[in-house]
C-alpha cells in the first residue's frame, strides 16, 4: 500500500479549512490503496518522509516566507532524505494574508533541491478561502493521492 504523508502547519481557521479539504480529497472513497498519514510540521521526521511515497505540504505565508515550522521540517529531513526520495511526487498549499510568493518560492527551491516532482499545481489563497479555494484544496489532495494508486 502506498503512503501519502501530509506535512502541515495549521495555526489559523483559514489554514485549518484548507487542511481539512486536502485530507478529504486524499481520503475520498475513490482513492484506493493509499494510506494517508498526517503530521504537524514540528513533529514530522525523516523516517516519516522515507516511509512515504508522496507528500502534501501545507503552510501559512509568514513575513513573506513559509512558516518557521515547515522550514524546520525541511531542515530536519533534507540531508537524511536527499538521495532516497528523489523523484517522489508532492503537492503544496499556501495561505497568506496578502502575498504567498516568497513562501511558494522557498518551498519550490527546497523541493527542487530534494529532487521531488510536482504532481499538481500549487493551491495558493490570500484572505479567507472561498468555496472555489476549498474545492481546489480537495482536488489537490485527491490528485496527489490518486497518483499513488497502483
């Protein structure tokens, strides 16, 4: 069975709504043979990453960058996972008050260094997520999970 690891920092109601939609999409009844593991960014480990076949990353944009929690996650797993996880698929969602460009750029830089491949367009939301944003998060979760089905 394939494993999808969702690593997230969810400090606000807006991030929580996006996270719940991603999880809902990844665990939809149509998705078979994929185990979904959820880890807060500050508790996710290199072992979690090595045991997973694909990843979903969620973060708020804080001061023009990804959250410190997600950056800490990357700092902890980068070298232990560098060679073993190349080519694995990932997706990302980012929430910000007015701009998410720096956060997305930072995540893209690190995932490129890891050799991960984007499995879906990033979902970026500023302000309160609209219904279409929540649907895009659901689609993100479903798309990345479906890509892991045998």
